[in-house]
């Protein structure tokens, strides 16, 4: 028990906010819930979520020889530190800084090194954060990192909320697993009521086909014209269901400089500047270490065009500048999907006029 307490203390000293110990038993019930989610078609076009259904709910298969998993969360919450550009698109909070994958993996390696120093021997260990075919949400909930809210996110104890990355460090230490944390949303459905596209369904399930985060990040095709106005100003991801959640009333601040707005693109993108990116090479150069590179140039420009159309629809103060930029973009772009979205955006200004 003392070793377990020491491991938790080490994690907190590194900046992780909540740390629990997980066991490696199969997650049978969670697997049934996950399969039901897929059967409803809520995975949309993310076919990779269907791969390795057994491994996804079998923590013991992640690292053969491991005996426990240290499950940790760290806040990414920040407030904007600068005024948005005149014509801006909003970025989900998790993406305002640097890409969390290398940052958290590096912290977990530091974590492992400190544990090795404590126990006096090398560990068999492997760090993960959203980069392995494992039902991480279910594993975290099973061992008390938080409970699953109606928006399908892990809600941490003591109002630590959902603005958290979740990570795992598999180790060959036999540690006592923690029990589930008992929490509930009760009758609250603010997340579902606030979701512009009604993506949040009964049973803590989210229909990715409607989710703004899916539409702007994982979606490879065009965005349904009926859904475009509902994106509002979100150019990458969406935080609406988190912003209205009572469990996020006192969010913890991000502890590491890598997650601060100054390290990455910040809370807003300049959409007129975004339209000037002419090729994939320039796109990669601009966003090399940022999560917003995920949808690639084609996807991020598609999102920007939708948000520009939404700006025009409400009579943005820079409407003339937006229209000129859209026309110039259209004159040099060859991608048919982007051209269609540009035409749609221009039509929003014409409709208002």
C-alpha cells in the first residue's frame, strides 16, 4: 500500500491531477456497451474504432507481462490570453497548445523513471494516451478516475470535471486496483439541451454523425449543408457540452506550458489567413506540432469556409473583406469539395443581402 501511495504522490508532483490504479481484467460489460454504440452507427465513418474488438476491452493484452496500469488525468483547461482576430474561428480547448500525445508520453516516461528510482529496478512499462486500441474511458471509470457523464466524457471527482486528458502507464508492478467512483448527472441534461446538433443521446452515447468535433476533425468528406449553420464559430472541435456542465464550474488550470495558448495556435484561428494556405507543405509547416493538423489542409479549410459562411449569415462587421477573401480563394482553388463549401459560404452573404 505504501508503494501505491508513493506512486500517486510522484504523479501529482509531476502535474497529473488525478491518479488511480487499474487492474487488467477484461471489461466485458463495457465491451457490450461499446458494441451497442457501434451497432447504432454512432461511430460514423471512423472504421478504425471497429478494429480489434477483443483487444479493445482486454487491458492485459496491451503490454504482455504487465500486471497493473497507472491511470492518470491532467487538465488542459486555459482561458484565452489574447483578443481573437477580427474574423475568427474557435478552437476546442484541448487543441490550443501543443499536441498532447508526445507531451504526455514524455511525462509518463519521466513518471516511470521516478518509480524505477523508488523501487530500485527497471520497469517493464509502456505509456499511452489516446493512441492504443483500448477502451480508455471504460478503464478509467472502472477504477475511479471519474464517472461517465451523459456527454460520454469522464467527469472527475471534487468538481475536477471533464477538461482532462487521460493517460495510462502499464507496468509490471502488482498494485491494488482502485474501485469505481460513484457519481451521477442526476436529472441534468444541460449538455444535451445545449448541443446544437442534438448529438448527445440517451445512455451516455454520442452520435458522431452529428457531433461537431467529429464533423470538424475526423470527418474526411463534406459537411452536410443542414448542419453547417449549427457549427457556429467552431473551426476545430467543440466544447459546448463541457462549457455548460456543472461539474466544470471550477476547472483546474493546465499545469504544463505545452498546453498553454502561447505554445500553440491559441483559442482562435484567423480564418482569412487560413484561406491563404495554398498547399499541404505550407499547412504542415504552420501546424506541425498542433492538434489542428489532424484534419489536414482540406479538412481545416472546409471548416473555415463553413464558419466564414456563418459569419456572413449573421452580418459580420468585416463581411466585405470576407467576401473578397472567399472569391479570391475560389479563383485559385481546384478541390471540388472546397469549392462547393466556398460557394455555400458566399451564398450566406447573398441571402442576408
